[in-house]
């Protein structure tokens, strides 16, 4: 493992939607082969952070170094080259509804490789087997349950043998048993492939199970970063509040949020 | 107070014009990128999605034939009735065939075809891409390093610029047949003579100018439908709104493009 060389480095990353800044200078590194969980409440900016990491949002300033390239400053083609070596599983799984599960998984292979159909066929079966969906390649996504869709999406993310795997809320909308299954899947992938895995979630149990290290994001800032033990032992009030599930002492925060929304709406109108 | 109102009006007018120009810019960008993936990229090793384009062509073109045939047949018949109303007074019923043939192939064939295609396909493009946008499928394509314009827009673009002229020719023909129904039953035409009179009254430029317009309509409808789809945010309700916008904006822009090209042909002396 290249412990010394971080796979991903964020340097003073700022992201804005219009005039409202969502992330106020995010700064941390992700080491090769580790599983980093990005924790945060609703509206904390953790999803925006993930979208920025995969290049779906442009930062207003700062740098995102992935494998030695600043994805905020490179061309579209160069970004596509990096994306071929990363995979992402979306919150709603984002499978293409007009294609079978097999076609979904095979799509990146068909697009980016010159492999023959028979080879692609074998690879997609292998990927589906890895996520526990062997034999489902001819099903349509609409015929799958929520947990199975998530697994199919993971298989698609794995198709190109990525070095980095991103998960957006892997257990959102799943019952505890199915969610535990997805956690188990992430652990298996981590053990089998030594991939760098980045997971965005607000599920504490799941986070502590899969994480090597954690980052807590609150109101667009990094509040704490450390191993699971360090987080558990942290005395930082915001960390304690999040881990001990203490509700906000007053609703002022939410009122602020409402006010921001109203202002935003007015500006648009 | 009056100056304030006037200022307000001017600033709103300015904002409206700026928005409109920005929208046209976005349409032009999308159209250019779709054209790049259709005409240039295949020679740079990025395969054209012919299979996808063929199925789009089937949907846009072939499946539109029944309804388009019926509508343009009626339009031809209506044109014949309307022109006969005036021509009959002049005792020039033999000119009905010419009137129908000219107005169909120069104007109404391309326009009616475009409007039918907007209703069937422009709206479908916006709904399909809009749904994919709200379910993160467009983001998934991006993250997999697959350009959504290459994957989704270019096949539609190709299907439209091929199928719209074809549909237009079909529409012209059906319109002439519609006129023939009147010509044969109410004026002293036989079917053969009516068709011959229609063909004789048309110059190649009449048909070609209609076909050039129909290609431009195809570009416009694809760009608007796909842009509305791609700029959908939020949920299912927004998809409906995008679809409506796609239809309304397409109809407006098709008529505007029609005007521009008709004027160009007129001043080029082609008219």
C-alpha cells in the first residue's frame, strides 16, 4: 500500500450553488485502500461533497487531487479518463430502466473496452455473482427489490475494476436486514479488492461497521476526522451530539435554513 | 412613480431578452454537440449509435405515419375547399390542384409534420431525458465516463434529421391526395389528371425549400426536447413541466425558424 501517497486530496474546497456557499473550505486526504465514511446530517453538504468528488459539481475554488490530477482544473476528456477508474453507486441506484440488469452492468465495458461480447458476458456474470445477484442478468431493474437494485448498481460500478468506489447513502430506503447485507457487501469488496472506498451516509451503525476512518461534516465544514476509535472517544461537542443522537437544543438552525431557502426562492423569482 | 415603473419595465424587458438569448445559446451548444457526435466523432473512432438511432427513427418516423397521413389528408382537403371558394368565383377550378400542391409542399407539409412530431416525439424526448435526470441516470452516465449527449441526444438528432424530411414528403403526398378527393368529386378532375396537374405545378425548389425547412425543424425539436429534459431538476412534477415547456417552446421556435427560412428563400429570389 502506498501509505504515503493519498489517492484523493482535498485542498480548501469550496462549492456554491448560485450565491450560497455550501462547502466552506474542505480539507482532508484519503489514503489508498482505506474505507472513508463521510458522515453528516441532512443539509450538511455531504452529498454535495460526494458529487464534487466525482466531478458532477464544479468547485468555486480549491483543489481536488485524484491520483495526482486536480479534477477541478483538467479537461472533460481527462476527467473521463479518471472516471473510467472510479465507480459510483447512487442513492436511488440509477439503473437504466430501459435495459436489463445485465446490459446495465455491461454498459461501461461495451463503451470503454474492445472486449468481445462473449468476454463481456462472462465478466458481467462474475460481477453479478460478486454482489450476490447471479442469474439475474435478464431481469429488468423494475422487477428487482430495493436491495437488489442497490446490489446491481454496485455490480455496474465494479464493472471497470475501479480503483476508487463511491457510495451515496448505500442503506437509504432499505430495511435494517437488507441494509446490513449491503454493509456486508462493502466489507467483502474491501477485503477482496483493497479498493479505496468512500461512503456518504448518516447511518451510524453502518458507518462504524465499515469505516477505517470517518469525516464528520456539519454546515459545510469538516468538524472532525479520525479513526472509528478516535471518533468514539472524541469530546468535540458536535461529534458527541451527532454520535449520541442529541436533538438540536432549539429550532433556530432550522429557521435559519428556512430563511435561506426563502431568500433563494425570492432571488430566483 | 411613472419613471420608476418605466425603469422596472425596461429592466424586466432586458432580463427577458437576456434569458431568451441565453436559452438560444444553450440550444445552439446542444445542437452543435449533437451534430459533432453525429457527423465528426464517427471519423475519430467514437462509434455512432446506429442501432439506437434506428429504433428512434422507427418511433419518430414510422409510428407517426398513420396519424400524420390522416391529418395531412384532411389539411389537403381543407385547402382544396378553401381555395375552391375563391377560385370557383373566378371560374378557375382547375387551379385548385396547383394551390393545394404549392401550399402543401412549400409550407403546410413541413409545418404540420413538425407539429405532429413535436406532439409525439419532442414531448417524449423531454419526458424520457427528464425522468432519467431526476432518477440520477444522467449523472450515472457522466460518472461512467459516457457522454449523455453522445449516448442519448445524438441518436435522436440523427433520427430526426433523417425522418423529418421523409415524413414531410409523405405529408405532401397525402395532402395532394386529400385535395384530389375534392378535385375528383367536385371539380372536373380524374385522379390521374389531378395528380398530373399537381406535379406540373411544382418546381424542384418548392419541394427542396420545404425539405430544408423540415431538417431545420428536426434540429430545433430535438434540441428543445433534449435541453428541456437535461435541465429538469426536482421530481416527477418537474418532468411534466419540462414536457409542456418542450412542446410550447418547440412550436414557437419552429414557427420562428419557418419565418426566417421562408424569408431567406424569398429574398434569395427562390420564392
